[in-house]
C-alpha cells in the first residue's frame, strides 16, 4: 500500500498531451489524492462524428487509470478498431481514429453533456468510472478552440493541423480564443494551491491555452507560493510532438532555455534535462538539472519526487 507524506504541499498541475499525462501520473503516485488537482488543456477539443472529443483530457484520464496505450501515446491499450473501420468503409470521416474502447468514453461523455451536465461534472464522473482519485479538471466548461495559422495564411483547427495534416504545415502563430473563463472548480483549486507545476507539455498549444483562460494566469502570478515548470525540450528536441518544430518556425530557438524565457516571470523554478548542460539562470530563476525522461512508472515517480522536493525548497 502506498504511504503518502502528510506534509505534502497542495499541488495544481497544468497538463496537456503525453508529457503532461506522464508527470500527472507520477505526481499521483507520490501525493495524497486530496493534494493533487490536474487542470487539463481543452483547446484541442473538437466535434467529430457528432461527438465531443477531448484528446488531452482523455490522455490524462487513461494514463492515470493505467489503461493508456504507451506505444502510440494516445488512446487505450488493447484497443480494437471495428467501428472506425466501418466508418471508413462507408466513406465517413476516418482521419481521426477512435478505437472501440475509446469510443465508449466519447459516447458516454456526449450522453451526459447532452443531458445538460458541464464538462467538469462529466469529467468527474469519468474519473469515478476509471477509479481515478485525484481531481482532474478541464480548464473551462466553455469551448476554447485553439487555431493554427500556417505560413501560407491558412487558419486551421488544431486537430486538423495536428492529426489530418500530421503537423507538417509550418506554423506562423497560434490563435487562442478571447473571453473564455475558467471553471469554478479550477479557480477553487488555484485559490488553495501551495505549488503550481507546469508539466513538460507543449508551451504554445498545451499550456498557453490554459494560461489564456481568465483568470488563470493572474491567479498563478498571485496565489501559489511556488510555480515550477518542467522543460518539454531535451537537447534541442521535443520528447514527443511538434514543440521543437513549432519553436523554430516561430523564430524561437528550440531549447530548454527558450522555454524558460517563454514562461518568464510566471515561474519561480525551472527543471531541465541534464543533457542540456550549462543552462544559466536568468533573473534569479531557480534551476534544477534532472533526468526528465519518463520511460516507465518508476521514472515518472522519480521525477515527480524530484519536482516536489524542488518546489518545497522554493517554499522554504
């Protein structure tokens, strides 16, 4: 049986994508469930086949539940594809694959949303169904779609750019919506947080959409006693996904140091991979060099313990 530290800080983790889900899982292994809230990016959400698809939320849910497909980084382990194969045979839109087990999640979510429940309430019910103890919250109960402007001036919904176009069109800028408000549950979690941890997720399409939601950025600047970010860039490359490619296309150096500068004064501490030797602190930013590769459950837990210990040093 896992024994949790009763003196552990109250932590809010901002997460999106595979890196965010892995660190959230590590934190769930070392913190009491009541001390951890994961606020998840919903800028990737979209409507597909009449269903509301929440890719980042589901990646976090499946990872915390221990049912994620670690080979693909998305979807369920032990998946089958009969329904999507039939969609393709019928000439339906099969560019975004939904496995049969995954489809059950989307159908259940759609049912509850259509009954008038909020996305926060629906996510809580899904957590209960998957046996997930920490709170997992969407950043907002409102739609907050992320758009990608390409170098040709085309503006694409995120999933069209990311999945259908395989994130190949060069990115000119990321467009985030205005007037989106955080869910009440997300605000309450931030009001009581000792520490905010920004997971090693894409800063521009996983974390910025969360920070863009009112009043999350302002609360993170004001309320927590320590804010720590983990770099998603290691030796100039993203562990998974398009972060490094996007940075280069937007005129930024794809490096851990550039990620730290992107977060700027929002963060008090920054954790970078030891493969990026010689990173220098800027403006008093506390630094920690660590092995940030989370290849399995043990590595997720190890990194989570190091992140928490680093945050507690900042609290002291």
